[in-house]
C-alpha cells in the first residue's frame, strides 16, 4: 500500500521547491545565464527523493570536451537519474515537447527535440547538437532509439551518432569523446529486483504515465546503479558503425554485470 501521507508531504515539498526554482530557471534561460545548466540538477535530485529512488554511481564522468553520453534507456526515470549526477542536456523525440508536465520540464532543461521522420530537418537538428557540444554542454543520447524493459540492451543505431560526427572540431586532430553510461535498476526495498518488479524499471508502451508513476510510488525505495564506462574517442574518418559496436558492447557488459550481481547477492 502507498503511504499517501508521506507522498502528500513529499509532493508539497517538491511543489514548493519547484515554485522557487522554475522562475529562476526561466530567467536563466531568458538571459542565457550559466546557472541554467546547473539548476535542473537540483530539481532532479528533489524529484528522485520524492519518488524514493536512490542512485549509486560507479566510475567517473569524462572531463574532456566535447562530450556525448550514450546511455541505455528504460523509462522517463532515466532523465531524472542522469540529470541528478551531471549538468547535461538531452536529445528527445519531438513528441515529448507536447507531453503534459514532462514536456514543460524538458523545455526548462533546454532539451534538443528532434524529428527523425523528417530528413529535411535533420541537418538543422544535428547542427544544433554540434553547437551545444562545442559550447561545452554534455549531450545525452539514447542510441537504442526507444525504451527497453531495463533488462537488456537493444540494438544500437549507428545513424544516431551522426551528431557526434557533426560535432567534430574543424582541425585535423579534432575529436569528440563518447562515454557509455549504463543505467541498471537493481533493487526494490533493498531486495534484488526480480521479474515481478521489472515493469517498474521499464515503461511499457501500453501503460499510461500516471499508472506507471503510481506503480513507482507503490514500490517504495528503488535502487539504481549508474556506471560510467570507458570513453571512446571519435575522430574524422572513423566509422559510426564501429563506434556504435564499441558502445553497445560496453553497455551490455556493464548492465548485465549489475543485474546479475544483484540477483545473485544474498540479503539479510
């Protein structure tokens, strides 16, 4: 059963903090203050606290720029998790912009919305991503192209790394750093997440957003392990297919390592 009193208290706190941060973020966006990049991280941490999601970080974020993070994707919770540990900007399909609440929050973080079906707009979208990376922003790409059940890595689409190619500096030694980051939802209430709770990790397409949100609240404390992998340097002349294969191999290894490790761990 959900402790609705606890949920109510957490929600009031989240709304109060949001009421303070959102106007400030709107000003930061209006005048392009550096603060606009940091502010979302504080809100994401509050949202995770509200949902009872605890983040465990393994490894370190690459310090070199330009940097693209390539992460596996299970649900909207991935945005909160990644946004809580680094000042990042996300690449999202254009439909997200019209989602209730989530679309508004995505715009507050200056998310880059892309229309994959319209090839005539691809150039402009790739150029925006390249410009943001050249400006020092960390861009997050979900190269599977869709969400999974959180239990596996879907095939990585090499075409989505076109933004990395476009972001290459003009000089001959130019490089874009691409770092794989695995997101593994591993425990519920301190116990290994079994098959029954896997729908909490992912977000099946046939389940509504509010229904899934209530399921997360009902589950209570959820642990997620974030693993930063070995950065792959992408240079002029390099193959996007080779880059995609190296990223996919690391993501699959890191994800399965955490899922299998927690399943086999004895508690109590």
